[in-house]
């Protein structure tokens, strides 16, 4: 049982490292923006949809925190990366 757990941990770490490496390799592609630029786009989109400044700022901060934690986010067709 312990050996199965250790194998699962090693596989999970390998997956996470490969995912991070792939994300860094794709960061220079066309259509990628930074998390901060994505947050500004989210705020502008929310303001266009009729949200107030506080609501738009809240959505922007939520996107930014999510993007910084996960390392990626999506705004329309654009991919935001940390």
C-alpha cells in the first residue's frame, strides 16, 4: 500500500512539473498575455456589461488571484500566464 502511495506521489509530481514546463514553453506564443493584463481586460469587459466600478474591480481581482495561483487564466480567446 505504501509503495502504491509513493508511486502516485511521484506520478503527480511528474505531471505537475511537465505541465509547468509546457506552460513556460507556450508563454511566448502569440495570443498570450500576463495575468495583470488579463485582469485589466476582465475589468473593462465587466464595465462594458454594465457592472459598477466596485463589481468590475472585484471581478478583476478575482481573475488576478486565480491566475497568479494557477499560473494561467483565459479571457476570451487570449491565454493569460504568470
